[in-house]
C-alpha cells in the first residue's frame, strides 16, 4: 500500500514537471502566464520567475508584462534574494512611472537594502546606500510629478 502511494506520488510529480518543462519550451504565452500565476499563488516563486521573465520579454508594455515584472520582484523578495528583488523593484519604478504600485515598491527597495545590510558592528556602506537611495528615489519621484 505504501509503495503504491509512493509510485502514484512519483508519477504525479514527474508529469507536473514535464508539463512545466513543455510550457517553458513552448510558444504559448497565455499558458506561460497562467502557469506562472498558479506557481506564484502556490508559493513556488523560483519556478514562476522563469515563466514571468519569458512573459515580460514577449510583451513588455502590456498589462500581463507589467504584472509579470512586478511579480518577478516579488518572487525574488519572497525567496530572500534581496539583491535581485531590489533590482526588479527599482527597474519597475523606472519602466512604469505612473503605476499605483510605485510607492509600495520604493519602500520595498529600501527594505531590500536593509535586509542586505550587515550587523551594526560591520561595514555599514549598504545601510548608508539604503538611506541615500530611498531619499533620492522618493525626491525624483515627487519632483517628476508622478505622485
């Protein structure tokens, strides 16, 4: 009975992986976007990153492309890769300057820098950059009239 359950689970995992690989290699961007959203909602963030990158590259100025780019940053953030998350959040603000998500992302850019900063006894260059970058980004955002 136990071996039957393990066999069934193995088959299910292998079929899910092959479906994932087929979609990655395919040209159906609607399926890629749907699977990426399902993986993101299922908190499989690193798997969703590959698909979101493909969706964004296919249609960068569409609504799906914008959401894909936003979720790329969020996926990296949820996976504790704060350098990549900060990059995508900062780039999102520049690529989509009128998005209502930008204020949240400015905060998350700062949080990425904070999470990358070392203990207080160590070099605080990253912490100082976090503070300076946040104020520069905020000032530029308000000066350009996006808020």
